[in-house]
């Protein structure tokens, strides 16, 4: 007999509830899961959850996530940046934090501070070296992502920006399910058709889970020659905007291909921190404006 049927007049010693009741609707309610309660308490201190997704790899999703977080922090917001790309965590390198380690206690972890109002957590802080391959199945990934929400002392945040690996598999699913139905997606694509096809699936993925889509970003949208200032559409242009219109999703804007973005990532500093006034910086700021408008 289910423990939740104890005390129900229709329960029997042979097991179950003879009345046909839902076991959760009679007698004692099952005890709340302490882990779920702790997650709910953590999320209750975070105003907005932003999840950066893409159905396609190589579209610059981590760079977009890192620079969104940086722009929010530069606007004076309290920001957490959570990297749930378990097999290829790149956020530590993008922020020159590869050698950092979180402070770990028996019942909690402290996120790594980037600045006075930007904190970061990634599996990249916990693996012993750059050569170590993480060979995990789904349940272990789910457990780690829940732990990064449950056991990390995020404190009071205006925004938690989560960088997911590409696709619609274990990590994005675990992130959205753990963060809950109010977590909003920012979906990144490039203009080329092969990327747009995969990113279309990310839109339907979010809708099937019931999470709102904040908007779609078209990255690597045209290359501005640093010498002649002529724009060349290496990957075409407008594919992301067309997809947004087709799927009824807000188009947040285009980010041009910029060698300085690549260099900033390789050297480990957020582009928005040092080049916010450039055309690329202004394009990123336009994308951040609707996020800041959330309050």
C-alpha cells in the first residue's frame, strides 16, 4: 500500500486504494523532496532566468552568452553565468578563469567571482586538466545541472544566464526543467540554411517544454572589412530574421563577424567590456536591451 494512502478509509491491507483514488489525493501527502525544496528556494532569489540555446554547434552561442552576462553586469545588475556544457565547457576560457576553482563546503559551493556583481560556475572549474574527457550518460548530467542550481550559493540575482551545449538533448532539457517554466530562451543561429534548419528545432523544443522564447539572435551576420568598411555576406544574411518571422518569435538582432570578437575570446576577455562602443558592441547592446527591459 502506498504511504500516501495511509489514513484513507478505502485503503486495504492487500495494497493500494480500493476506491480507485489517486494515491496523492487521499490520506497523507507524500513528503516534499528536500532537493526540490532547496532548488525552489534558490530560484526564488533569482528574478530572471535566461537560457542561451542553439540547435547547431559552432554558432558562437557561448560567446553570446558570456557577452550578454557581461553587458548585464555593466548595467549594474547582479548576474550569475552558469555553464552547463559538460563536454565542452568554454566559459572559463572566455573569461580568463581557466585556473580558478570554486570554494567548496560540505553543503554548498561558492561560484567563482569575475567581478563584484558577476559570478560564474562551470564544470570546467572542477575537471583536473584540459585533456580530461567527461564521459557521462544522461542521469549524471542531470544530477550535475541540478547540483549547480541547488548547491551553488548564487544569492540574490537579477539574472542567471545559462549557456547550454548545442542540440535538444540532455543538458538543455535538464537546464530548462530545473530552472522551471519561467526560464526564457535566447536562441542563437547563423544565417546559413543548415544552421537555420537545426535552430528551428530549438524553437519547437522550447514550445514543447512550455518555456517562453525571449528572442532569436543571428550571429556571424555579414563581415565588415576593417580596411574598406564594405560588408560581405560570407554566410548570406537574414536567415535568422526570416526564421524568427516564420516561427512567430521576436528577432533580437544581428551580430556581424568581427575578428576582434574572436581575439577577445581567445585572449579571455569579454568583448563588451572593452569594445562596447564599436558597431559589433552596439549590435550586442541592442540584443541585451529587451533582457534589461525585463526589470
